[in-house]
């Protein structure tokens, strides 16, 4: 026995089927709005960095403190580009986006900010190493005699 449906009944059933499919699909999509995003850079301790810096040679050591802080004492071999100056123009000073760049500041806050900025600018080998206050070695002081 065949049941004949009117156009309205067919449209109603079709609408219900489409709504069910939409509800089902929306439940399958994960809600990542509360998920914490993973940083685009890696972090290691200053002690681990000291060991790596002794054994590696193809890297850039980046101090992101102010120039005044840099002159008051920095890790040997470091270059200074203040965190505030890291923007799309940093490519002039850091042309190789694939070079390993160890980033540090005074305590670790600005180095995390700078590492994230660099990663967002396309740098692919950023290693955030925290603050110079934890550096186990000697510091270079410029301007004091």
C-alpha cells in the first residue's frame, strides 16, 4: 500500500531531515574556543641553553631587552633587538627565517612575547630561553671601566 504525500508534507519532511543533518554535523565539530593554543616556538631552561650554546655554533642569540639593559650585562655573543622593535621590519636584521634563534630577556616575560612575534612573522626555529637573571655564566658589560 502506497501512501501519497502532499507537497507540504514532503517539504516538511525534507526540512526536518535537513535540520537533523545540520544538528548532527554541528555536534561533530569540536569547540576549540576554550582550548589553549600551543606556542609556535619551543622553550628550554637557561641552564639547558647554556649547554647547547657551548656545543652548537649555527645560531643567533637574541637579547630582547632595551639597549640600556643590554649594555648593563648581556650573554657573550648576543645581539640586541628590543622586544618593542620586533615587527615586520625585523627581517632586515634577521633575514634567515630558518636560523635557530635563542631568545632571552631579563626574567622571561618579554622573551616569550618576542618569540611569539617572531614565530608569527614566519621564523621557524625560535627557542625561548627565559631570563638572563638565570644565566649561569659570565656577562659582558659595556661602558663600565
